[in-house]
């Protein structure tokens, strides 16, 4: 059955703050800033709001790493608590990306997923921080990469530099996420589509300006982007979907359309020969359509193709 999820990604123009009232004043400014920014997307009643990497990191003239980490220690969980209150009040998930201090005094570059009740339902610590961040701070590399279960699907989190590492992506591929959440300071270019397509998952990226925030389909097609004047984007996607190849499926897909019409959507991004099919009905799931018409999923087709190559007599001597 259709599983519609409304996702908002946003990043304000900058993080410049006034240090006139000390560190306490900066915490207050950061909360006030995000309170204003959230008003751009809360009217759309999103199920999930994705924030950019280190979303509460302030910027001011003469700032250095020592000062910044002292700020993080002072800030503690106050901004996290603010976002938790927003989640609870608006019944939405928030992917809060921030530097978090551990009990031993070290830090993690983390995404904390806050659920609709304001509780943390999952944490991802950036597996691939940069060499510079490690050499200039007590931040440690994360080592776990587990999908987070939500009421709308399975979520895999990555942060900025992570997007360059196939070994991390391969961990997630095995876990079959429905959505990749990408909190970042840079866009990642073609890697966004690569992750979406390889994981067969929707992709939601919140990226600091001047790059756009973006929401992609499971075949890497851009469904929506933010702009310079509107640094936020909201789209409703259908998580009840599957990816199939053109080969052997096209006549069957035509038959699906003839029988079910607008109750099944077939999205072709072009040039890829892979389609996203989704159930737009409350009467059946897309997997029921797959079984009824004996559709071959893309991953199953790759498995069959590899197996055919290895059959006796099929490969050159």
C-alpha cells in the first residue's frame, strides 16, 4: 500500500553570530536562528526534517578549534533539547547533525535521529571524518553503521565526507534502507545519485549554501532541490516502491498499467533502463504487484546475469 512520507531538507544562509553576550548569548542565538528557519518547512507538516552537518556550529571572526570545542562543551544538549521539543510539538522526526561530547571527553561528529515523541531513536557517528578534523580535535572516527527503524521506513545516515567511501555504502546496501539521510557541508556531486541508485533508496540531503539541498529517487533522479533564495526543499515521496529493469519486464509493466492504471506509478529517469514502480493505492503493496506479474527486481536480474555468465560453456576459454 502507498507509504507517503513528506521530507524537508534545509540549511540557512550562514552561521555568523554576535559574541557580545558571550557563549551563553551564542547558544541563545543559535536556537533563535533555527526556530526561525524551521518556520519555512513546518507548515508543510513534514514527517522528517533533515538538517546539515554540524548544524549548530557558530561562526565569528577569529574563531579557532579550541574556542569551538569549548562552545560545544558549554552548549551540551541544549540545542538537541530544543529540536526534541519541536519534534514532539509537530509530531515529526528530525535528523539533528552536531558535534557531541562523549563521557570520556572525546567528541563524535554525529547525526541523532529524534522521533515524533521527542526521543532519540538512533545515532550515527560519522565513520569517515577528515584527517584535518582528527588532527585538530579530540574527535574520533565512528565505527558502526546500522540502519535506524522508523514508522515510515529504514533510515541510513551518512555525513559529508562519508559519501566518498564505498565500504560504508556496501554496509548499508546489505541492510536495505528505504532512505539515505545525508547531512553535509558539501554537495557530493554525482555521488548523491550513486548512493541512491546503489542502495535502491530515496536520498535526502541537507547541505550548507551555496550548494542546494536535494531529494532523490531510488534511481538517483532529482525530485526536488533548494535554491539560493529558498534554502529549503520539501517533497512527498512514496516508500512503497521497487526498482526493476527494462529487460524482460516491459511487457509485464504494460500489463500492470492496463489493469491498475493510476494505482501503480512507473517512473523512468531515462538513459538508465531501470524504473521505479510504486503502489499509489491502499488496495495492495508494490510487492504484491511484483508477485502477481512475476516482475524481476533489478538486484535479482543482476544476480541472474552473473550466474548466466558463469554457466559451463558461457565464458571464453
